């Protein structure tokens, strides 16, 4: 367990020394909310209707933007090799890395989401649900994204490939995430949606670490 | 310790080595030689268990590597071309993480190790502001910390100054004399008169 926290501490420390990597996805997230009404229509009624979908799509793409970097720098300076050679359980390390990635991406996106909700005239009933749905959904985005990052880490230009690999797996999450917020905004019960998002998260936590470890081994060992 | 039999490796339709055989016992240094591109790094990566695109048998204490992986990783120290030093972290933070990752790096405290590699006073400086040689020294501090019997070192002397090279040679001599073994690649002529160095030339195997 000590090792798990040491790994989180290291990754958070690295993130805070490369502040760009934290700010970039958040700026992207905000940018979408600023640009969207300018490009489509500033009408509050229309915006309120599309807000759940737009915010969720923006969060998903912002998360995708940063997920490529989970293993990239460790691969480039040889740290990843040393991780594979460690007698410590790789699964624990991978979970720690994904968790710290989520803390600086998904978690921050969820914290920022009320601001976007305000900008897009989302009814106030939907704001709490938006935050909770993002808090439940974004860890899954990081977990699934890490599989793609692991598979493409050995490639010089993995950026496009990673989107092709992961985006289809993000779709169920997008559907249920946006539907949660829509239901809440219309004053309908949301417990069922939260249960589904939670279930997806639990299954992802159980299964994806194995896939991420396997992906990393394939990428490194050839 | 390490037995290699019938090793064959091909990369990009070029045979790097075929029928490679050797046995490494305690108290030995094996220097792998060959021109650039002859497969030295590939061989070391195979021996470290980082590359599985080969045919043949590698045995650690008479057990195939695939079965003895856990024991092997606790007994082997690999320092590659890229030393796994994070440029955004300070030498102290880097060593702290290395020791977390590899529990066999526990011979000295972080500060003793930094003193040994001549980085005392630099422990709080981010590695990206250190020189290439100093960054290399951070990676090589592992050698002072390690209690692992087998060292696999890929070009350990790159970017080191003369004094640094001499210190590492003395360290290798001490390690081998106290029951360890070392496999390394280097273009530098090793100057360790007190021990017997075996040479393996990959060019002669083609």
C-alpha cells in the first residue's frame, strides 16, 4: 500500500511540475463552452436543451487529449522499463498512475463543470447530477484511455490511433452520462442512470488494470 | 548464475545472433562487444527480460527465465541507455522513487548514495538543470544502492568524466569480488586489472 501512495505522490508531483499538462484539457473544456454558443445559437432555451450532451462530449474529448501522456514520458526516459523490471505488482502501479491522471484531469473537469453549466444555461436542477455523473464517469474514461495509451506508447505517433481505439469504448459512457444530466434537468429520477454509471466504473476498475498491464507488456517486450 | 543456450534473434530480417551460448558465474565480468547496430543493446534487453522476440533458452539458477521471473527481478539490476531519470524531479526524489520501485536498492541511504556519485549539494536541483554527466550519475547511483548479485549495464560510462569512469570501474571490481557478476556493453577499454574480464564479440558470430 505504501508503494501505491508513493506512486501517486510521484505522478502528482510530476504533473504539478508540468502545469501545461493539467491546464491544457481544462482550457479545452472551457473553450468548447465559450465557442459553442457563438457557433450555433446563443438562445438560452436551445442551449439548455443541448448543454448535457455538449458538456459531456467536451469532457470526453478533454480527457482523451490528456490520456495519451499517461505512459509517454515514462517510456521516453526509460522509467517504464524500470517499472516492468520491478518486483512490485505492476497492477498496483498502473492503478496508481491512472488514479493520479484522473485527479488532475477528470476530477478537475468535474469540479469545473458547474461553470460550464452556468454558461450554457443548464437548469439548476441538473448541476449536481452533472457533477456526480462526471465524477462517476471520468475515472472510467481514464481507465479505458490507459489501455489505448499502453498499446500505443511504443509507437512514435500514437495520437490518432489512440482515438480510433478508445472512442468507440467511450460511447456507452457518453450516452448514459448525458442522459443522466438530461433526466435531472427535466426533473425526472436519476438513480437508475447513476447506478449504471457506477456499475460501469466498478467493472472497469476490476478488469481494465489487467488489460493495461498486458498492453504495456506487449508494447515494451514486443 | 545465468546460462544462455542457443540464443537466436532476428530484427528487421537481419540475423543479430545465432547459436549464442555462454554461462555467467559469480565473480565474472562479461563485456559484450560489437560495432554499432550489432545487437548489443538488444542482447542486454533480452537478458534483462525486456524483450521476448527471441528463440532459445535463458536460465537463471537453472530455471527458465519465464518461470523464475520474480526471483530474477529481485536479483538483477538493469541500467539501460535511458537511465529512467525523470528530468522534472530532483536527484533525491528520483532515488526515492527508484528505491520504492526496486526494494533491492537498499544498501545505503539516499544521501550516502548521492555523496558517492558526487551529487552532494545538488539533491534539490531538478535534474533538467544538471549536466548530461550528472544526470547519468543519478541513474548510476543505483549501483551504489544495489544488493542485487547480477548487474546488466548498457553503456554505463557514457557522458561520465575520467574520475567517474574510474570510480565505476572500482565499484564493478568490488561487486564482482564480493560474489556478484556483471554483464556490460561499452566501447571503452575496461581498466580493472585485478579481475578477469571475459569478452563476447557479436561481430564474430555472424
